[in-house]
C-alpha cells in the first residue's frame, strides 16, 4: 500500500514536470495522440490500397494520405515531425504518449464496433 502511494506521487510529479518542460512549437500529448492515430489509420489504408493496386507505391499514395491528415488537423509536416522527434528523444514522454495512444485507439475501436457492429 505504501509503495503504491509513493508510485502514484512519483508519477504525478513526473507528469506535471513533463508538461512544464515542453518547448514551444511541440504539439501537446493530447493532440499528438490523435494525429498519430490518424497517421496509423492512413498507413493501414495505404497497405490495403497497395494490396489491391501495386502501382500505388509508385504513385506515392501514402504521401497523399499523410497530407490529408496534416490538412485535417491544420498542422504542417515539419511541426508533426519535430514534435514526434521530441517525444521519441524523451523515453518517459514517448512511453506516456504511446500508452495514451493505445488507450485512445481502444476507445475508438470500441466506439466504432458498438456503433457499426463488429466486422465479420
């Protein structure tokens, strides 16, 4: 019990200190997880297109899909890339981001399955 409280306090301190040290121009973790979720969905769509149309790789369909994600979220490729590099260079922040992304993905899949039914 004592270790659990200590761990909770430590985690709270880490999370609060992470928010304060974010450099200007870096996308916050709540927005970044949504951007990354949509980038992963664009990758999945690209793989499905590529499976049906092998010329898609020559037409760089994935680049066009990424551009659509950037436009949808009103972010530039440079800002996304620099933010991603920042998170990737900070292991604790990156783990928190990936865990948050995983939880977000689970919620989105559950929401979609409950709305449309599970695909067969």
